[in-house]
């Protein structure tokens, strides 16, 4: 069966597995205090031009978002995000479970705008309501779109004006930063964000995310929060080891470019067949509008996600490409369509 369900169905890039196998029987210090984690953190500081940042390694995206947001906010403070934002739609109330409300804004293209943020702050004027304190964005977004440098800069300016933190979810950061039309550079993230994370799970790692804390006010005692939220992995070196491999020779972004190239191949093929696309996504998620009968037939040979209703006879399906997707996979899918 062809797999376009997501970008983490495969295990890990062979070089990552090879490094883990090579170091498998070498005893290490636990809980992220090993030399692999220290080296990987240094590699991230250098690659993202943030020498003063703190870097913490966690297992998954929801865990990272929940742990960071719970640490950054006071009990009466809230998160602003797009209605499609991951913390709102696919984290099972994890943020609300920490006691923080998620305030959503309309975003047809999945992106939060300064105007929308200002409206939320205006509508929460006093202590009888939650206090908006943090803006959550992702690169790429849940609908595959990407922020430009100008868009993120404008959002940063609005956050500064309103006294808000800006946090970027980088679950698909490799794809987002290497997508056609994206002019954001790795060095822009620590300049524009108070914190962000570098997603490994969806880009060649077996598992793992690297949280980068830029704002000095967010750094103290953060390891206590990781432990408190169940995120401190005893075998933490397994995380550091994987990010060493991803940052070596810029493999991380090479894999992201490949996933995007496969998605562009699929997008071009869909357009050639005059199949409508629900979103103009330049990254590794492709949203096609298909007849419901065709969707049913396709499930026999292809794994994918039924994303949303379109009209009486059509639905939106999501095809996701990854570092492991082959050109022949794309061609086989197009043939079935």
C-alpha cells in the first residue's frame, strides 16, 4: 500500500539508526546531561545563530508544547492561535489541561495575523477574563502554508507592542523553512521568537524535538518543568544522538527539501489532472478535493487522511510526503487518480 498518511510512519533515516547502533552499548549519563545532548545543543546554537539560547530535548510535539506553555504562562494567562492550530485541534485539551485557555482566531490560510491578535487582546480587557499572553504559530502550518519573514516580523512587532510572547511550533520546520517562497532563515527564528522548537519526529528522527529558549525570562528552572510534566527521558542521549545526526552536514534541511520536492511533484500532477486543491501549500502537505466515490476506491491502495468536508459530493483529503517518499510513489498515486 502507498503511504501518504503522514511524515512519521517510517522509522528513521538510515544514518540516524546507524549512529544509534554504533553507540548502543556505550554507557551514558542519563536525563539529557550526556555529551551527545551537549554537542547537539551546541550544533543547534551554531546553525540557528543563537549562542545564548538554552536547548532542551523532548520526545514529542504535544509534550513539548504543553511543557513550554505551562512553564511560560501564569495560571490566568492564555494562548492565542489560529483555529486550525495544533494546540487547538490535535492535542486533546493538553494545553487546557494545564489550566490555560486557548483563544482561537479565524485564519483561512492557517496563519495568525497581527490584526487578529490585536482584536483578541482588545476583547480581553480586564481581570474578569483570561489574559492573552502568548501567540502560538507553526512553520509550516496545519494546512501546509508558511510564514514569510515579513509576516513573522510584523507578528513580532505586534507582540512587542502588546506585551506578548511569540512561540513557534516547528514540528515540520525543515519542510517549512525550505518550502518554495519561504524567505525565513534559521537565524531569523531566535531573532523573532521568544522560543521555538525543531521537529525531529516528522523529519528523519526516530522520535524527538529540540526546544530552543531564547528569551532569558523563560530559561530558569525549565528542567524542573520537564520532569514535572513527565518529559525527562532517562535515556536522554538517544535524543541528543539523533539531533547530532540530523545537524551533521545539514541533513535536517536536506530531508525537508526532499519532502517538499515530492509534494511539488504531486501538486503539479494533480493540477495537470485539473484536481482542485483546498490550500495553496508549498510544503509537504497536499490537500486535494476529491469525489467521495473516488476517495472510497482510493482507500484500497493508498493510506491518507480524510481531512474535511467540501460539498455534498466532494471531500478534502490530505496527502503527506516525507524524507522517505520516492518519485515512483508519487507517480503510482497519480496513476490511481
